[in-house]
């Protein structure tokens, strides 16, 4: 965790200045997510980064707990929330593993552009299932590293050695869907804007 924290602390300012590469896809993901959100819901976003998505969704729910391993990312997120006048987001440094929350405490969990950055993807998905209420939704957007172009896959180790890239898990679509199914999720919405990117809304079983 410490090396990942250091990487994202160093990257925070640059990350905050970087525009979203595919605005159309990002807007669609926001819109689809908001179709599921409800007033009064308690939402968790892990890997919240600089807070833009949480701030956008905040008016549609009761409260959001937004966590990230990077204190620098969270400082930017808190400033953005203040500037936007958003008061129902609580930002907190940490991970799914370190989060001290009761089981079934959230109506929705958001994990956007983060699952592929985790070393234990299976454990993270199981933790999300534990934190969600029965019937709750898990919204994720994941880079399928196993399906990116071969030259990028070859470059990743070099970039990591030079400190220019974080850890990544080499997921493909069947693996990710299988992990979600094993954790008791049913896919409610699936969209693949690019071969190497998968956006999902997965619903936890009502009987879980």
C-alpha cells in the first residue's frame, strides 16, 4: 500500500490537471449511474481520486463516503467539494481493507477505474459484496489490461520500473465477470466503450 500511496501522492497534481480523455463516455457512465441512485441512499466510493465523480453524484443521494489511499488526492477533492458547495461527502484516507464499516451498510458502491490497480481484485470484490445491502448495486469501470494492445502490455513493466506506472492486475473480461459472479453479483448493465474498458452495474442478490 505504501508504494501505491507514494505513487498517487506524487501524481495527484498532474492527475487533477488532466482532462477526461473521453468526455462522451464519461458523461454516459455518470448518466447510467444516476439512473440507479436514489435520494437518501448511503454510497461508498473507493479510489475516489480528486473527487469529481463523487461531487457530481452527491445531489442524487443522501450521503457519500469517498475513500482513497492518497492524502494529496483527498486534499484536492475536499477543496473541490468546498468550492462546489457540496456538504454530503465525507472524504477519508484508506482502502477497502482498512475501512471500519459494518456489513451491509451501503446502498451502492462505486469503484471507478480502480479494480485493475489493486493487487487482490477478488478480495476487493468480496469486500464490496460484504459492505452492500441485499439488492445494492456495485458500479465499476475497469481497464482490462489483458486485452490492451501487446506493445502497451510490454511497456507496462518498464514504466513501473521507472516509477511512471503503478501496479496493475492483468484482468480480462471473462475473469472479471467470473469474480463478480462468484461474489454473488448479477450483471444489471454492461457497456464496453472500448475493447480494453468495461463499465458494469452489478446487483447483489436480494437473498445475500
